C-alpha cells in the first residue's frame, strides 16, 4: 500500500522516494512497523482479553509449577497476526502472488487456531477442536497452497523440483513428468507434490504448536527461524546471489522477504509481553499461524528439506511427542521421557523454566546458523 503510493505514484515527482524501491529498506521498515504495532497495541489486547475472561486452561497432568499460570490471557496470536499482516500490506508489492499466498496461509491457520482456542474458552476446559478436525482443516489449507503453486509453475514462476542440502546437482521433481502425456492423469501427475506440501506445512504448524509450552519459548524460536528465512528468501530471489549459490532462480519470491521481516518484528513485539513471567499466551491462534507461515515460506522458496535445521527445536519437540506416544503404545506403557514435549522433560529433571527457555533458544540459533551455512556447503 505504502509501496504503491510512495514509489509507484510519487516517485516520478519526488526522486527521494526511490529508496522505497529497495527490498532491504522495505524489509527493515516492515520489521520495525511490526515491532511498534506489537508494543503499542499489546496492552490494549491484553486488557481486552482479561475483560472477556479469555484465560489459559492449565492441564492438571502438567508440571505443578504451571498451575499458577491458569487464567493468564491467551489467544495473543491475534496480536501476532495483526503485527505481521499490517506491515506486509503496507510495505510489500501487493501485485506479487507469493505475498498473498503466504498471507492467505497465515490467516487460514490462524482461523483454525482461533476456532480451537475459542471452543476451549467457551467450555472452560482443555477441549477444543478434535485432532481429526484440526488436521482435516490444516490439510485443506495446505492443499490449496499446493494448488496455487502448481498454477504458478504453469506460468513459469515456480518450480516443483526439490533442493537437496549439500547436493546441488540432485533436484528431484515431485511432479511425475513421465505421466504428463497420459490422458486423464493430471491429478496423479501432481499428487506427490500436493501430498508433500500438505505434510510440510501441516507438520511445521503442529510442531510450533507443541513447542508453545513455556513463556517465550515458541516465540523466541520463531524469531530465530524467521530471521533465517528472511536471509534465505532474499538470496533465493536475488539474481546475483541465487546464481552464485546455484539456487533455483525465482525473482518473484524476493518480495516475501518483507513478510519474513514483519514476522521477525511482530514476534519480537509479542515476546515483550510473553517473556517469563508471561502476561499473555499466544494460544493455538498464534502457534498454528506462525507454523503455517514458516512452512509456507519454506515451500515457496524451495527450502523444505532445510526446515529441520531452520526450525530445529520445533522438530525436536514434535519428535519427542511422537516417540513418547509410540513407546507408550508399543512398549506396554513404558515412556522414553519424563514428560513430552521435550521442554517438560527437562523441567521435571530440575531445570528452571528460564534455563530451559534460554538453552532451547541457543539450540535454535545453532540450528539456524547451520541452515545458513548449507547455502555454501553444496
């Protein structure tokens, strides 16, 4: 919006506005705008949530130290989404289809989380949408994203080929080209890609959701992951850098850098109020939205296989839950961890909440830095 006004409309008359052409400048301003929005409207959102008695329900089987957090305002993800979407609308080129795609995914996953959180608030217990309902909705949104990407590939602005870390010559295509000439098999041709995108985005969304169990843990890891994605998105859309690093050249995706910058700023703004002891929780409306956004951006910039490093802590948290459930069912009730997700295991080992959070942030930073080094180690 501001990009359209200040650059496309006013630049011919005022040469100073040329600065708004530069992506890095708009990314920084989107991040700062998101931060300011989060800081300024945060107290208002917290007060309204308290007024409507939208408080967090704490499971009785969880760590006892968490019981005192009961009643803390939740659904703070609304604040996160506003902080991300408004700067994106202000500072990005709204004629870019990828910008709208990542915003669409974010809003839809936020809507799923909102429905889950609202149901819990109404019933006043830890009971929202069923697991099957949430998965079905998440798969539906992810399938729509995949469908749009296939359409963009048909227009020549996207590629369904995977980029494999460390192996620059290996680029398998998820669209079965050898079936392309067979009549009535178009669905089968694109099915592997659709399924892959559905799994990547849905698993990432739920992984962030599982990580959201301690004050500031999930949002801190999100800041780090979003920062890494900002760099990866910028180099993927930059002609010189993408050629030098032998990435798939996709100039249009560079505009998503503005969205990633807004995600960094908005997350920092939310952390101001979510830091231990938290004044507000993000709820599913925040965690599912952030996970959906991270997964969608990774798919758009062709770094899906790098997600385990970009969001390493998220993956560890999700893996701990899968291993715990699998062990319990297959080994007659035996558990691997004292409690899952993983952060609760370390709490029950005697680590303080602040220590768990800080060390998981450090681990997330190590993972993200490693992800960035893979650009050159190819």
